[in-house]
C-alpha cells in the first residue's frame, strides 16, 4: 500500500454541519470568517455508515452499544487473556481501530480491563474550512411541551446556522502505520463510500442539507512526498463575499488552476489520481491535466455501496 492524500469537497445549506459540543453553535473562525468542521465529525460520519451498512464490520466506537468507557468496550470486544495480544485482536476485529486508531484506558480496579493504544493510519485535518467566507445568522426556535393534561409550557431558544458553505477537507493515509494496523484495501474503499454517503443521508435536524460533491484520492509512489497546502489549491475567482446560497452559484467561481499545477508538477511521483464526482456537479475530465498525467487519472461515481468507473 502506498501513501495517499484525500481532498474532499462537500457543501452545507441552512444547517449546522458541526456544532460546538458545549453551545451547539456552528464552529466558526471569526478572523477568517470561515465555518469549520472537525476531524472527529468526519470520522463519526464514517463510523456511523459502516456500523449501519456493513454487517461484517465491527465498530469500536459505536453509538449502538451505549455510553461505555473504552476499557469496558475493549474488554467486550477482546476479552483479556494471556494467550491473546489484545491490541492486535482489536485491530483485526474493528475497522475504525485499523483506520483511526484508539486509546484504551482501563480501570485498574477491574481485572478484566487493560490499557493500550494505536495511532490511526488515516488522519483528517483537525479543522477543515469552508472555501467561501460565511456569516452565521441567528434565529429563534420555539418548543411547547405538555407538562400534564390541559397544561402547556413553552420555551424560546436562539441559535445560529450556516446559510451556505463549501467545505474543503483534507485526509492523509500513512502506509507504515497501515501495515502496523493491518489495514486492507477494502477498509479504504469502505471509508470512502461511508464518508460520501453519510454526508448525503444524514437526516437529523442540524445536518439535513449537506451534499458530497468531489473526492480526489492521490496515491504516490514516494512515501516521503506530499503536495503542500493541497486543501487551499481550489480557490474562488469571483469571491461574492457572503452571497453564495447554493452550489450552482459557487461552482462558476471555483478555480482549479493551482490544483492542476500541483498535480502536473508532481506527475513523476504520482501512481494514480482517483476522482469521485457527484455527476450533477462535475463531469468526467473536468480537471485538465497535462498529457503525461492523463493515463493516471481515473473518474468514478459512488452509487450506494458500489463504485462505478466512468
């Protein structure tokens, strides 16, 4: 397996893509006026889809098992035994441990629990930003609950939301860590399918209104090479400050010139470039790379749990 980088674009309209855990408000950089999405949120999408859609895969950090300490969960998945390397066993059994790693903190008072940890083979950037500048308008929400028959009590809450943002997310795959974690090619395939689909399918009140648009996977033939600042390689040419409200508005202003230049200049260090597109948003061949690189570029569409080459 070779080193890879992932560049993922998805947009969000009239929702809260990643609320602060304390306030529930959308994460926001006031200095740059960009909305933020954390790596934890992206990994949660992947875990949830795999947990719901692949019966043959175990998720260590599963919402289905309830709130448990990592020590309790680890002892359930891989019971402590002198004959078992529990960390290796967790890696074999849990796809999210292989991909994203884990930290297990056992309770010393419980003989069945233990401590262990592993670094993930896939890491997303800590915070991923919108390409466009945004503002977060506030609005009010009312709720009325019946306290007992004939009586009602109501409350008014104020919250902010994101009118429209196109997020540029970056991920890295480390082949050395992948070997240690027993990562398989099918794990990466399921990860991409899960991220793409869960963004589209999430139907909670705060997440409805999101759409996967573009996923670029660059596989290198040199494990020491990395394209710098690739998440900033897609720019806006006609920045309509705060005015974008849908993908069609922003699409015409997207400039891929810098990304194409990065790819062209890295051609000899690249094995393949796999481009997954939403066919309503982009067309096959939209990245006009140089002739020497064209044979390494493949286009795909993710259709449910299937991937179709275009």
